[in-house]
């Protein structure tokens, strides 16, 4: 990765009154001084770090493009660890385009995606997990995702992994010391202590991998699939939850033939509510396509809201649970921890929907999607399925697929080391422990390659 030239890019988002153009590299002060002229004769090159300079952005012939304010950062005290300037101009597309063009004319190069943060990582300003958190901060869409990314960017995740690696390094050192004295048949590491240490580290890695389900749901938005037979009230429920007529509602069965997805923020967490096509037997090709998408939504959802038409339940409360089980089987919903049964149309049901819901052996709520009765209780039930409180504690929550895969590989290698501690050779055990160290090192960037770095930073926006 090229790190010895000077790069430039628009660093602020679109819209607004002003724009920030960022430049980083050894020549940024000289380049900036050839483009931005101060009326008082000040220069960026002669200014101290953490100061600002006012001047005019000029054409090569001296014509003024715009007035500007330049923030000056000196290496190593900058975001990238290099000399850096941020030029603030008016947010006209023409002004932005001409300012960047002038900086390029004077020797800067247009930055690639994520190159500023890549330079910060290569300069040791942050580790790789913190660099990835920068992109997550920019993409955060609610309080939970923002807090998750902020915790990772502040180094909480890195600190946890460093603790694991330091203990493993001690373990590996003891075993490899034995290899150096292999002919003397000595043990520098107590095997009972090693087993205990491996079990503690394995438990910590397992805790981190187990948190990925929550972290991914928070990061991507918690998927809530609303499923049921035609005319059970799925679209009406979606509209009631959103407070808007988003989905078409009709007395005609099968009105919804495609998946409709909308977002709702509940207690700072983004929930993706997915209104699906009614599940039933049909020879209609379009309906079959819609139902296939509905089944995929069920497979991928974090929560499945199984909507039952309360008006179809028998009058006797004791007979209603059996009918509900039959309806759940008909729409392909299994009684698992993801499912919430919702008995809709409680205002016209012949049975006592509230008592039936309370008697069911799984989470269930009786509602009327049409008049809103019970919907608040349903929202509370949906929110309770996510341990959002964990996000706001000191506990580390894994949200990146790359990190999760690395932890899984580390867990497998550690398992081999534990099993082989008494049966395998010290060489094999030491090799497995080194693999664990490498897997954890790929998360923070202590073990990496140009290919991995390019793949990660290519997903960043240009200017960051």
C-alpha cells in the first residue's frame, strides 16, 4: 500500500453549507500553500499544529475560487499520523471540484477508499479492529449500533483480545522452552495449570463468539418476520406498528404477494419488520413465488411473529390451543425460541383470546391490529427478545463476520491443543497454540496481509 505520497479527498458528506477537504502526507503543507493564499502572509508550513489559517483558494493564475479556513495538524499528532490539513470551503459542487483539482495539479493524489484510515492503521494510530469500527461509526443508524461501534473504536475489544494473547504467549513460551531442552526430558509448564488456563481462555472465546448473534442483529437491524395465513392481518399489523399506511390492506385474500420491509426504532434498537405473503396452498405461480420469499424471510429472521386469526378459533378456550398448533404447523412455524404467537382480531374472537394467549407454553400476545389493542404489549415482547442492555455494559460484543470467523478458527485450534496436551507431542500442541495466537492477531492486525487490508479498506468511503 502506497504511504509516501500526499493524498486528498472530500471528507464531509453531501449537503449542508460547508464542505471539508482532507489532505495527508509529507508534502501537504507545501501543496496547500501553493493553493490557499493567506491575506496576512501566513503559511501552513510555518504554522504550528492545532492552529487554523484563513485565506483564499486560488487558481494557478491567481483568480479566487473561494475563501477557506485551513485546520493544520502536524505529524504524529493527526488522524493519519502524518502531516495533515483540512480545508473548509463552501459546499458548492463547483468549488469542491475545483479545490480538489487545484490540489491535485500541485502534486496531491486523489485518495482511494479508506486510505486515510489505512494510513492511520499503518502508522500505529489504531489497530485493525478499531479501524473497522470507524466505518461502523459512519454507518451507525441508531443508538445501539453507534454505541457498539464506539466501544470497539475506543479499544475495548482490542484490550480484551490483548489479554487473551498475552496469556497464550506465556503458555506457548513455556511449551517451546521445553522443546529446546527436549533431550533432557524436563517440564517447565505444569500440565494441570496449563489445562486450567486453556479452559479459561476457551470459555472467554466461547463467550465472544456467542455474542455475535446479538452483535450481528444489532448491526444489521433485528429482523422480525410477520407470517401467517392470508387475511390474518399481517399488513394491518405492520401499518399499526409504523403508524402509517405502508402496506396495502384489503379484504381480498392474497393481497400481499411480495415481501415488504420497514424499519422501526424501539428503545434505541433498529428492528426490520418484514410483512410477508400469506402462507397457504395455491396453484397461482405469483403467490407461490411470494410464499417462497416468505419462507426465506422466516429462515433469516431473528424473531418470527406468527399471526393467528382469532376469529377462526373455536369458542371453547380449552380447544383453542390445539387449533393454534395446527395453524402453526400449516404455516411452517416451529415452536422455537424465535417465535412469538400473536392472536389477532381479539375484538371479534369467539374465545377469550387473552386467556388463551396466557395459557400457551410459549410467548403469546392477544391483539387487535385494527384498533391497536394489545399492540403495545406486543412491542414490549419483541423488544425483550434482544439483550440490548448488554450493549451498554463493559461486556465486549462481536458484530463483525470477519472477527467471528477468526474466533471460531481460534476456538477449533485451542480445542486441538487442549485435547493434545496429554496425548500429542509438545511440538503439535505448541503449533496449535501459535495458530490460536495468529487467529486472534488477524482481528487486531498484528497478523495480516496486504490482501486482507485492501479488502477491508476498500469497503470504506473515499475521504475516510
